C-alpha cells in the first residue's frame, strides 16, 4: 500500500533523509540523504516508493546507498523532479 505524504516524510526521516519544504512552497520539494557506515537501517529499494508520495519534489540527492536500477525506476514518473543526483550507488 502506498503511503500519504506525511507518512512518507516520517519514513524518510527515520532513514536519515532530510526532507525540506522551502519558503513559498506548499509541499516538500527538496530531499538529501547520504549513507553512513553507522546506519542501522539504510535506505533501500523498497523505501524509494516514499519519494513518489512527494509529488512536488524538485530536487533529490542521494549518495552511498545500495539502491538498484529497479529501485530508482519509479522516480521517472515524478514530473516535478528536475534535479536528480545519485552518487556512489551500484547503478548500471
């Protein structure tokens, strides 16, 4: 089952992903997360569905997570996502 935007934000924050609503925006439009060796529960492919609930998301920067090609595929449907930065990830 898909989550609501509020549930998605809470789930992403538990994964140490910063979710920001910039001044003048009505919904979260910016996310940044970076994996750490100390993460007990890092972001996974299954967690990527939460980003879809943030339908006004414009910028997404993720680094160091073990996200696969299948995990990022749903991001293609996010029409407001204009800046996507994925670093140090096992993508092909």
